[in-house]
């Protein structure tokens, strides 16, 4: 998976490649879909949610430009796989999931595999989690019609936010960097994610 789908493309950071090798993707995916865990495609995890394809996980992680001392906020815990990859690279990961059953799945997976620097929070991820703010990086793993303002507000100065932004059917991967009262935006191609539901996302 890592050599053919990730390292051969635009992700060359050895820390990210090592994390992608070390985190057992198949253990985050319920059967029978776990049989396809190492193919480069999204897979269902239940409750209408999916795990992102491996290349997109690696790409979004690369775009965050994490450091070992960082605290990262993830919006959309899903099965916990993206959080597990991040947990190998940073000091702390806080991840928010709006669907209680999915949040519990993430907790179970992360606890079973001893990713102890990840905390799963139940709630509306579009509001962020002010208790631990500001964050060095924020990653949104569901598609937003626009970048939620509360999340930008919860970034440190020069912090980065990575998100798929656009319509329900097609989005563009956007990187926002906070610089005082302003933000800069970079665009990194088309993607397709499940919708981000919440006060500052799509309606249920």
C-alpha cells in the first residue's frame, strides 16, 4: 500500500510513510470490508460513514505539516484511523464525532491498539472544541460547504487547517493558514467526502 499508492505519488515525508506502514488499517474496518483494507479506495464503516482512501489520508496528513509537539484537532473521528496515523506524529490528537455509535467505534479501536494520546469527543465538530484551543492544526474529514469560522478561530497563529470544501457531490482540498485576522488558502485538487453535518456545515 505505502510503496505503490503513497510513496510513488506526492507524499515522501519518511515520518508519514512510517506512520502509514505502522498503523494496521485492516483493524479499523469492520468485516467483510476489512478484506479490501489495503486497496486505494474508501470503504464503509457503518452508519453511512466511510474510511478515506489511504492516499488521501497521507496527503491530508502531509498538508498539515505536523511537528512532534503539536496538538491536532480532527473533525470526524470515523473509525479512528486518521487519528491513529496523526497520533504517531504529534503530541496529542483530539477528535470529534457527531454519531455516538461511530464515536464509540473509534474509542474501541484506538484503545484496543493503545493509541493513548487520542481523545474522542461526542459532539458537533463544526463548533470545534474550545476547551483545548488553540490547536496547531485542524483536519476536517468530511465535506463542508465553507470552512467553519469557529475552527479558524481555534487555530494558533500560523496554524493550518485542511478540509474538503465545496458541494455535497464534489469538493476541493483546501489548506488554510491563519495569519492574524487574515487567512491564506491553497488548493490541492478535487476530492469526494461524506458531508459535514452541523451548525456550520450541512443540515441533517
